[in-house]
């Protein structure tokens, strides 16, 4: 079972999550999601537990638990929802006008 852990303090380490979740069963992986540019935590993680019953037990016991002064949320991870695709519409930006408004001075030059 893949678990989502949200509202994490940015200082929480993967080893800490491993220890917390392993109290409820085997943990096969822990991945704190980080910003690609800075490498800093984004405040959420995924924990993989192969036994669904143990995963549900972890959810029951750890959801809404306070860790480093933050109340974490633990739930079963769901695949990201696909965004609605818009039909392709070629063409571009707005009109090529003169910017609108009253441009009398512009017209007088010609």
C-alpha cells in the first residue's frame, strides 16, 4: 500500500518517517518529495508498505498526529488525476491593434 504523508515539517528526514511507520509493519520505501532546484522538502512524502492491513493501521494511528509542531495527514496515496485536455486551437494572441484608447496624436502623424 502506498501512503501519502502531508503537512510535514521541512526538517523531517526519511529515516524519521521510516522509524515511525515501521512501528506498524514492514516499510519498503520512504520518499520525501523535494524541490528540483533547491533540493528542499516540499512538505510531503510517500511511504510504501507491502501489507495493506499494516498500512491501514499506520493511517489509523498516525493521521492527525503532531510531529515537530505540525499535524500531519496520512492517507492512502491516489494516482494523480488526469487534467482535462482542451482541444488544440491554433492561432495566437490578441489583436494587433494600436493598444486601444484615444490615439488621435498617432493618427495625425500620417
